[in-house]
């Protein structure tokens, strides 16, 4: 606290005239501009910015990637067989095993999947990040997933990245999954049936819708599994009733009013959630994925497990 000047003191020091010789300052050193209010404001801003960055970084790295959202989606679809009304499909995608996702995370996911009482389990690509080996220890966990009509999978571009897609395919079979590469499987209920169809990856494989539906009646209702969602515009004319995709991760990092910061090739148009593609308005649903790639963070874009309940449109 400043001392109150006494009467008769020389405080404050007399002002120096322009003609007076330089004298040593009371406080040695170079004079600096000092604005206490501005200085305090800048200090608060620095502290708040650093705190926000630490909080955001911790949330995006340590918290949100582990907050799985189980999303319930009910769809009424034209031509869907009445015998299958209420069909429950559980979709998961983009595990990227080997990149901050491993056995522990897959065990939790498997438990959540079984809680949903699935009739059908569908995986829509990128089980591994690059190498196939991290999938090996997860085979028993994948094998523990059970559904009334079976479980199906397609490959994604990362399953090809290490050129070990054949090893990935073998491990899918060991886990009891039917891997669909331009092929289909028919599911029957009473006198009616539907087809589960899967295409090869669009970025690194050779998808062929005609080959995938070969031998199917034109009026059979067909579910399509395809890793890249933007392929929907090409798939729609082939009469698929619903396309399930992944690949985009929903952008993995999103901001209010902006949306996804970036998405990979093959998911620039369809990024997350439900869309309708082509003149036929084929429904296409994009799952945000379970794992991560490139950066081990998620921000305003939680990992997703999607549970569909399908019914036909009755007149």
C-alpha cells in the first residue's frame, strides 16, 4: 500500500524541466507501459484459454471415445416382408483394432450388443487399423456375439491397408461371421425371405452389385452392407431396400454449426445418420463407428452402436 505523503515532504518529486540535466530515476531500469486492467485481462484470457484447451483435450482423448451411444432407429420400409416385422439389426463399424482399440474395448462392446437381443448382427468394415494380428486375440469375443439369423461383415479400406485382408477374412470365419464380398446370404422366416448382401470395399477392392445379387429374385427385399456410404448413389438403382455403412466416423471431430471438420473419401456426402439416396430414395444409414483412426480423439462425435427395428409399410 502506498504511503500517504507528509506535509512539507518533497513528495511527489518535482517535475523536471526540459532544460534540467538528467538525474537518476527513483526506480532504476527502463520505464515500461503499465496498464493494470489490461494486464489482468490478458492474464485471465491466457489462463482461461489454457484451461479450456486442457479440458477439451482431456475430454476428446480420455472421455468421449469411451462413451458409446446406443442409438435406436425405427424404420418402416416398402416391400419389407411381414414375416420379418420387428426385425432387430445391430450394426457396429470401424473398430480399427490396433489403434487405441483392443480386447478390453471389444469385450465391453460385445456385452452391449448382447443386451440389445439382436436378430441380426452386421459389421460394416475396418475391423483392423492396418495389420491383421490385433484381431487375433479378439476372435473369442467376436465369436461370443450371437444373433437369431446370424452375423455378417464386409471389409473396409483399412482391412486392405496392410495387405492382410485374407487373414482378416479367415479370422472373421473363425469368429462365426459370414464375410460378404460381392455376395449374399438368404434368411428365411416361414414362407418369406430376405437377402443380406455385401460389397467389396470401394476404395481398395472391386465392388460389384450385379455379382452380389446374382441369382436373387427381382422382388426379394435386400439389405446392403457397404463400407463407404457415398456408394449409395451407385447402389440405389439395384433395388436394395436399405444400405448400412460406416467409414466416415461421423467426422470424428465435430463443432457446433460447422459439423465434421473433415471426412475421408467415400463419405463426403453421407456422413452420419439417415439419408435417402437416388430417385428410388433408398435409405442409407451411416454409423459413426466404434474406434478411431489418425488421431486418438473424438469430439462431439461419440462412438456408436446402432439398433434398427424394421417393419414393412402396410396399406
